[in-house]
């Protein structure tokens, strides 16, 4: 198969990732505006994110068995249409239950879109370019945080809480039209390919190891990502008006490191990049252990950059685990693992942390847990790459020995 130019192909998927992530990220910052308009307590807004995640987990679980039977492009287009319509429908919400139902639907339709998109990246990109390709695709996350969320906050201030949802839905619609015209067609695995299911995937040792590595990485990150701002304000005394600068610098660092990390993965392999990235994550997470000689900005940038590099490296490395006929199912399964890991991390964080005298307590144990789990990521990744596991990171699974 003749490969299309990498920048053109990856651009569409990066834009799709941008819209998907922006839709997810913007709700919490918009929370006070949405809660006031729909007349529910702001502390209940977390249920909307939970509903979104539940929808994504449900659809991801269902998609494992069928997504590789369908061409990638129609799955992305129809999924994006339903995703955009669900986002648009949020502007008609009148109360919290309606909002929860619509956010569950948005997550449900969005999950398979991302799985098909990531599978398409692997379909259209040779292994030697996947680090660079994943870096460009995952740049959509950083751009959504750096540019998208602040823009949506300002739009909500000027035009009301519903305007951001309408704009994101419109962006999704424009992207659907553009991709229908210009995104290359990619084929499904075919009717004669072996059946793919959650069970058939998880019976393979490398797939289980890949899920473990991905789960550990997301669990470690989301133990502390949601509480960074509160910790900096209450425990480190960072002024409120400096938080914006903190996140802007951290986001820019993550964006740049994603591109550099992807480039390095293609040249020196994912293992070394993951080890270096884990070191940066550990330095950043050490802020939670107590007094540090490093300033908060440097600690935050180290964490954000290390986490970004680790995410790109793992995305490129784990893309080599599935065979071609199960790439979509594997991506859907990986998405389910990510969502469950984030949910468990949020639960653990809420159990460990408390507020006392306007300070967070339990931060030492939370930071220690995040560091310990982070250090386990390269260890399990090395086991996945070991010859006894079939060298599952060295290339597509069809070129490796049979079940390992």
C-alpha cells in the first residue's frame, strides 16, 4: 500500500483529537457558569465528567468486537457526527439529569471515534515513523488545554455558557466535512479475519502487559493531575493570579516535548525515552513529598513534560502489540483501560486527601504512591519488550512468533 504523506494524514486525526479533548476538558472550567444556568450545586458537576467516562467505557467495551470489521473512515465520520450532535444538544439541557444523560451520550459516541482514529494512524504509518506520528496526533491534547479551554472560557463570559458547546459542535461538523472530502480511505480487517473480542485480546500475554503498562501510567498521572492547582494554592502558597501562567508554561512545555519525544522514539526506541520521561515525572511529583529546593514552576513543568513524553512513547510502543486485524479493538480496549484507571485514580485520591486548616493533607502518601507506580511503568514495559514476551515492541504482531 502506498502511504499518504504523513503530515496530511496526521493533521486530520490531530484535529479530531483536539475537538474530542476540548469537549471533555472544557466542562470543568465552565462548571460555575453551567451550574448557575441549570440551577444545581457546583460540587455536583463532577458527575458530568463521570457520566462522560461511563459512556466512553461502555462504547469502548462494545467496540472491541466490531470496530475492526468496519472501515476506519466511516466509523470516524459517523461517530463524529453523533458526537457533535450530542455536544450541541447540551445547550438544550434544563437540569442536571439532562446534562448527565447528554454527556454520557457524548462520551459513548466519542470513544469509538478515537479508537478508530488511532488505529488509522497505525494503519497508515510505518513503525519507523509512529513516534513522530503519535507526537503530532497527541499534540491535540496540549493545544486543547493551551488554546481551546481559555478561548471557551472567554466565549462563555461574552456569549453565555451554551456558546462553547455550540462552537465545539460546529468545529466537529466542519471537521466531518473536511475529512469526508480529504481523509484517505483505510480498509477494515475483512470478513475472513479472525474474530476479535475482549476475551481473545486479553488471552494474549503481550496485550495484558500492554494494558497493565497503560493503566499504570494513567493511574499514576491522574492521582495528582486534578489536585495540582489546589495543592499549589493551599500548600505551596502560589498566588491565584499565577496559576494561569503556570498552566500556560506547562502546556507549552508538554506540547514541545511531545514532538521531541516522538522524534526520539523513532531514533532511539521507546524504552530510553520512557525511562527519561519517568525521571521527569518523579521529579515533578516530588513536590508532594514536602519541602523542595526547586521552584513550583520547575516542578510543574518537569511533571507535565515528562508525562507528555511518556504518553507519546507508550502510544508508539504499544501500537506494535496488536496484529493488523485487531488494531481497532486493541485501541478500544486501551481506551477502556485508560478511563478505568483515571476513575480509580480519582477515587484513591479522594480517599487519601483531606482538607485541614485550609491545607491539603495526605499529599505525602499520594505523591509517594504516584512515584512508586510511575517507576513501575518502565519495568513492565521492559518485560513487554523482552524476548520471552515475544519482543512485542519491535514491530507488528504478525511478524512476531505466535502466542507467546
